[in-house]
C-alpha cells in the first residue's frame, strides 16, 4: 500500500506545526486567554492520522478517498461553528 497525501495528512501536518511552535516558543501563548488548551490537539492529531491510515487501507481509489475525507473535514468544521 502506498501512503498518499490526503486532506487529513495536510490538516494534521498543520496541527503538528502549530504544536511545535507552541512548545518551541512558549512565549507566544503568554498573553492568550486560552492558556495551554492546545495540548488537547495532540490526541486529535493522533486520531486523525490513524483514521487516515485506516481509510487509505479500505478505500483504494484516490478520488473517493479525497472526497470522503473532505466531506468529513467539512462536517467537522461546520459542527464546531457557533451560528
């Protein structure tokens, strides 16, 4: 199985980059009101990458995998927006 670049990979990669910045430069979050809530992103990154790996094992066509992951990300983002 060839591991492909998918929306979950990109999204989790951005989150990993944010975590590296937060841990390497803790002074960037000194004046923020939310404190260290970004630590909760670590399990989200791990779950996202594992879901991506499982989906890539079961969905062989890249088009359907891309479409399915985009729909999951869009639903997740829309459910977290306060209207």
